[in-house]
C-alpha cells in the first residue's frame, strides 16, 4: 500500500506537511505538498487552484491538437484518399485510443490493474461521450445530428458497457464475449 493515500495522510494529520515532504514525491507538481504545506489543508484554496490547473491543461491539449494533430490528420487523410469523416472516426480514434489501450495492457499485469484498466477506460468513454460530444454539439454551428445514427451509437455504447459488466461478473473473458465485443467495433 502506498504511503501517500488520503487515509494514511489523515492518520498523520498533526504533522501532515512533514509527512508529505518525507514520503510523497511526485515527478512534476507536488499537489500533496501544495495542499498540506502551502495551503495548510484548506480545500477552499486548493480546489480553485486545481480547477485553474485543470482548465489550463485542457487549453494546452486543445491548442496542441489544433496546431499539430488536425493538420497531420488532414494531410494523412488526403494522402490515403479518405474523406474527412472517415479519417476522423478511424485515424483520430486510433490516435486517441492507442495510449489508453497500451496503458491498460501494461496495468492489467499488476495486482489490481484490471480494475484500474476497466475503470479508466470506462471513465474515459463516459467523459468523451458526455463532455466532449455535448460540447461539440453545443458549440459547433455546422454539426447536424441524425436521430437514427445517434440512437444507434447510444445503443451500441450501452451494449458495450453491458458486455464489459459481463467480463466483470464472469471474472474472465471467453471467446463468445470477445467476439461480441469485437463485433461492436465492426458495427
């Protein structure tokens, strides 16, 4: 068990700042030290700062994809003689999903890794479905939704979540569930 969990830090709350400095090292931004040392365990200071950092990260991600990913995708789709729509649902999905799949494969070999893998992939899917998709529909003037295609996509997404729950219930993946899961991608 990691020393830097909420429960362990709460047990050492009298000297949380010293405990965090000694036991909780992070690579880039030390959020533990920020919360327990600089902001003295004050959530009213920590949460707004974290929200600003989150918005900054989303802006940088958006700007980077706008400057580099979109032009590269356009050039690649032109060279492969693909329509922009087909390139968006295949090449963009592959580029977006590949890191999640690779980290899921790596994490599933660790203890507790399968729960992490399923949770992160499901959370990522829900985030893209709820936040990204709705933002595109709300803020784009040229997006037209087709009712039949939208209902199809929602139904297939729910079916994928049900199959994922079956994986969890059975505790393993059999050939039929794998074929069913793969056939959803083909649809």
